[in-house]
């Protein structure tokens, strides 16, 4: 199998994974605050040319367009873009929705003033290729803004919990939560981006009554969890996986057994393209 064929198959699996379940429902349930937080951290004003990479349903794209920016929302999974385009608040805004691979963006060099991604580009399997593309399409003096879950936070712990039940990662793939590490970002960008904002914040999640409701939500709606559980089921370990996910939610619950509360840490990183 050639490298190109293997990569095409990998990207096809990723598109299928993110189209499974109902990620737009997850966004509406507890992820909506993240996009506006990233937009607030970036210099976006009327006329700013913005590219949102791995934009999903437009959680950052739409608030950027609401500020008067000219926004391109790109994502590997067309179904997520369709869901974003259908959001009522997207109507009438200067938004273009483009299916695109974060590791091979179909945009010109230096085409955008702001290139951003909210818990999106971190899931591209080849981190260096994705980082190189972020830099390439941003103009010198422009802004690169990222919001990523941290390795030591709840999402990092979720991926660590699921790892024993997942198939081996494809060659060259890196764990998504590494994008929430300052050291990893500096390694990816080298001297090409001067990072001037590195701030850890927390998303508080109170949408679930009991801790295990959160586990059920992930198994029903979150593509990566759905894919890993399917692999566990093929291996005859579905019950073991379910128990591990329930234990994970019990461990991270900061509320009570009848009023669950979770705190999900992320890193906002904003820098200037040299």
C-alpha cells in the first residue's frame, strides 16, 4: 500500500468517525462557550480575513463573522459543516463553508489575517503537517489562535482511559491533547510564530444529572468514543470499556452523585506569524 493510499484511507476513517454519533448535539449541550472564548482572544474586527481550521459546526466561525469578519470555515467532515451552515445564527453572515483537510489546506499562502481553531486542528493525526499549514496560510504579521484541550486535563485523561481499548494508532499519528502543551506548540511552530498569549482556562460542565450520564453521552454522540467502544466490542471487552468510562466520570466529577459537575481544562494559545 502506498503512503498516499494509506493517508487517504486514514482521512476517510476520520471523516466517518466524526460523522458518527451526533457531534452537533454535543456542541449544543456543553461546548458552545468555547468558540466565543477563542474569538475574544484574537484580534478580529470588521473586514478581518479569518480561516477557521477544523471548524466543525462553526462554533468559532460564527462569532467571528458576527464581529464583521470575512470567515472561511473549513473541516474534513462535510456533515459538520452542513450542520453549522444550518444554524440560525449563521444566516446572513459573511461565511464560506469549505470541506478541507487540515494537513493539506486548499488555500493560498498568506491568504488570511487570522487562522484559528477551537478544539479542531488538534485532532488532525499528523501534528507537524497541520501546524505547517496553519503557518503557511497566515500572512506574516497575522495571528494564529488555538484553543486545545490539555494533556493533563479531563480530555487528556479520557484519551488515556480509552487507549487500552483502541486499535494501534496509524504510523506518525500523535495524541490530540499534545496541542494543549506549550512545549509541544513551540516545537511545532519553531521560530515561525511568536506566542504572546498562553492561558489555561476551564470549561465547567453541568449539563448532566449523574456522572454516568456523561459517559452515556460520550458513547452515544462522540465519534472517537464510539469508534473505540466498537473496537472493544469486537474484542469482547465492551463491558470492561463501559466500566472504565463510568469510573473515569466518577473520578472527574466535582459535584455530587445527583448533580454532576465537571471541569475541562484547555489552553488558549495566540501568537503572531513571523
